[in-house]
């Protein structure tokens, strides 16, 4: 079945203003599917555009895919409960958060071998590279903290207490700040990278339980997906300057600086695509149908493609209880050996 799209146009704004990047790129549609196989849990995906690599977390390993061919070219082993991965090409290093052992693996990107491991707080989840101080930020989900360490040496430089449960984060080197979603407090912690301490906490309403976060440092705008809303925040002062409704059960949020498009993926099987019309205006331009439970996503800024982890599910059980709207919880077990990656790209 071909994907269905809902294309919303605000006529009062004028078609050319509203469509922005989509006018040049075209509507998004499915362009590929990469078979990986197996079952089990998964979490973040990460793209290395220059290296033409896609890194997909899957259980106790990271699957490495050549984005030019769509083929699996390697695996990073011994990453128990892996969540995310940060790539630092200048150091030929990758960094994985291993939630099952409270460690970060430091990996050689050429050999995919683990060089060493760094101890963190409880259940490191998302991971951020901060280029100004050249530090890795491991966001400890249930540890309510951040472990920072030197990307070149692996030496721990700080443990930073947070206001609550840590989700995704982003860095703005120009401001000297790292921002962390605090899922259970409906807010963002603001970290001073020189002091290694939280200096502010900002509410994200009308978003709730913020998960995904993206950033546009030149305009100092954060994009945060949570609950039923995507919010755009001025990262110099924490003011929510715009918001739009999104799909249900969101997890990931990405921003394409070239097209000014913001992507929010949800477990209900959709991606909401919004356009940044101006630093104070967002417009929803497409609702893309993907696959149920495909809540994690990444963006390749060089090709403008998005990648989502997916599984195949059994036919619906008419006797199963109706899930709560927006719920990201468990459901029927996926079909065996069905793990794969969905690829979507813009039309011409």
C-alpha cells in the first residue's frame, strides 16, 4: 500500500511562504527499506553523512549500514541495552550509551572495535558531542544526571545533577550551553558547559513529557516534541515562540537546516513534518504515514532522507484493549526476524 499524506496549507500565509522547503524538495514518500532481521528492543539511529554510514541501535549491538547501498556493512558488539551513538569523525571515534551496564563504549569507527568503556550514571540514554569543549555528554535517564568526559581521552570531567528523567539533548556551542529534555518535569535543563552545572530550567508547555529535541544554532531555536505538540523555543531565554499539533506517541525530533523542515516521529505510525516559516512561526505541511511503533528516527542532512526503525506486527486482535491515545507502551510481540529500517525521502 502506498503511503497516505495529509497536506495542510494555510492560505492566509500564501502558498509560497508556507511550503518553503517542501516546495523545493517535494512531498516525502517511502523510497526504501533495509532488512536487518532479528527481534528485541531498539532505540536511536544516527547518521554520519560524510562517512555515508547509518548506525542503528538494536538490543546489545549497533548495526552499521552503508547509506549509499542500503547494505549492512558491520556491527558494533558488546553494547548491552544500547540506546544511542555520537559520532566524532575528526577523532575517528564513536560513542555508544549502554544502558544495560551504565557505561559508554568508545569505538574505533574504521574497525568498529571497542577501545574502552567509561562509567556513567544509571541507564545512559541519549548522548551529545559538545564541540567547543570537545566533550561527550551521556544523559543518564534514570540516573537523573549527565556524565561528561573528554572525547579524546575518555577522562570523566563532571557528573551534573539534573531536575529529573533525562531524555534527548542538544548543544549550542555559540552560547556555551547544552540543553536536556526532562521528561517527567515537562521542562528543559540548561547546562553551562564551562561550569558543568544547570543554570536554568524552562517549561515546554504546551508540549508535555518532552522526548525529541533538535536545534538550529544560527537562529538560536530549539525544537522540542512532547505529548501533542511540537514547540519552538528561543534558546537564549527559554521563551516558547511557536507551537503546532503533532502525531501521537512522539519520540524523535530532527531539523533540516537546508529545507527548514522539522520532523517529529511517533509510535502511532506517522511523522509530522512542519516548516519553520520564520524564527517565530511554524506550519504543519505534511503528515507522513510510516509504521506503528516507528517512533525513533534520524535525518541525513546531505540527502534529506529520514530513517526509522520498524518491525512487522501480527494482525490486530479484536479482543485486545484499546490503547490510550499517545501511549508509547507495549503491544503485541512483533513478528520474528522482522526488524528493519524504513527510508523516506523528498519528491523531485
